[in-house]
C-alpha cells in the first residue's frame, strides 16, 4: 500500500529500539535520494551510492548543481587512483554530506558514494560501502539455494516471519561450518597479524644469516677491527630499514 522508501525510517527506528548498535545505514543508489537520506541521517549516518541524474541537485558552494556538474568542477587526483576526488556538499534541507568519486573498474567511467559522516576518510567510506556485497551474496544464496520465498506461499505475516527466520538460520549454520573448516579468517585479526609477523620474521632471519656469514668471513681475514665491523652492521641495518619504509610508502601510494 506504500512505497518501499516510506518504510526505511520506521525500520531504522525499530532496529535501534531493539538495541541493535550500528554506525551506518548502507544503501544502494535505488534508495539514495536526498529526502530519504536526510530522514535517515537524523537517526544514523548514511553511506550510499547516488545516481548520476540531472534531476537531483546538491548545494555546492553557492550553487545547486547535479552530480555530473559537481564532478566536472572538483579537482581530480592524477594517475590511476581508485578514488578520483571528494567534496563536501549539502542536501536540500542543509544536511552536510561528503561525495566520494571512485573509478568504475567495469568501464571507463566513475561512480559516486555519499556519506553523511563528513569526518570519515574517503577510503573508509569506500571500504564500508563495500561491505554491502556480503549482504548481496547472502540474499543470492538464500533465494537460489535455501528456498527463501519458494518454500512457502502463505499470506500470514507470522508464517512469513517464521519461514524467513528458518532460512536465515540455515545460512548461519552453513557460514559457521565454512568458517571452521575452510576459511583462515576464522581467527579474525589474529590471522592477519600472524601473517604480517611471519613475513617480517622471514625477512629479518634472512638478513641476520647474511650478516652472520659476512662477519664470519671478514673476521677470518683479520683486516678490520670490531669497531669497523659494528659500523658495517649498522650501515646495513639502516639501509634495510630504509628499503622497508620505501616499500610501505609505495604500497600506500598505490592504494590511494
């Protein structure tokens, strides 16, 4: 009897009243209209994709412009950066929002994300919005393989809630079993910390072995004193640390 967008604010209020602690509401471009965003932003910050349409305008500076004209006026980052630009605008009711323009990997074009949390970094906005993909995978699995909406044809509301809950429980069982048996991310952040530590240990062990062999050879020659050898070791360590720092900076630049 009502539009789907009319229920969004009610759903958010119900979730918050149930004690669900969330930071953001994630939506695709179908829901990403300024009026809807402004209503939801009064309860939770919104991160969504927005449409490139001349019918929707944002206040940029002292003008009201559509998304395409805003993109033309902002300064873009050079090279093949994934995040091309970002700018703070205002919705029709004055709600501040940040627009983040990202490269579309599927074609030579760009996409725009909007966040009402203007203090959130550009890369965090992109990363947070990317979590929606897990939700899309979940719904595809539930509909195609777990018989969501196919196993029951009742019009009773409680029956539909019971059916949906059972399907969701099936998915949770499968996801839990997959995490235990096949997914190394079971250990969470500990897994990634161990990977980083192992990688660093391998590098340091290799460096120590090389230095030990080099020092042993030099000591057999009996040409240099201990002070000279210590200076040699310090120089090698400093050079290695410089190389590591340069590599990390290059990785950060590539990600930006």
